[in-house]
C-alpha cells in the first residue's frame, strides 16, 4: 500500500514538473468543462486528492501507532488480568486482616499470664 502511494506521488510530481516546463500558462488552461461540475481542474484536482489520501493514511497510521499501548491496556485479556489481580490482592489483604485479628483475640484469651509472685516475709517497723 505504501509503495503504491509512493509511486502515485512520484507520478504526480513528474506531471507537475512537466507542466512547469511548458511555461507559465494561464490558470484557466487547466480547467475543463464537466456537466456535473463546470470548473474542475484536470490534473491538479487528482494530485490534490491523491496527496490528501496519502496524508490521511499517514495520520491514521500515526494515530494507530500512538494508541497501540492503550489498545493493549484495555483489551479483554488485559481486563481479565486486571480483575484477577485485583481480586487476588483484595482477598489476600482481607485474609491477612482476619488472621491478625484472630491471632490477637486468641492470644489474649488463651495464653495465660506468666508471672512469678512470691511473698517476701520481711517486716519493717
């Protein structure tokens, strides 16, 4: 596709150069009469349309290339990966919080206080 556009572009440039070698003609020499559109430029209009199409193609390719990372980020497999990662992280955090609270509750309710108390039989006074 690119080679075809390039070839067309070269042909259009060759036509423009050939016209410029013919000398300065009046702009009305390039006009032809058409039943649908009475003032249509013969070759320049075609050249302009080809150039416009080429510019549109270049802009479209640049736009698609610029948006390629975005398309990859919002594709269905990427969305599934994001959802799976989010659910895994949320579930892990929730279970960590539950286990921490359970550890604290069971520690204070089941582990006895280890302390040594001994009466000292000293009397002062």
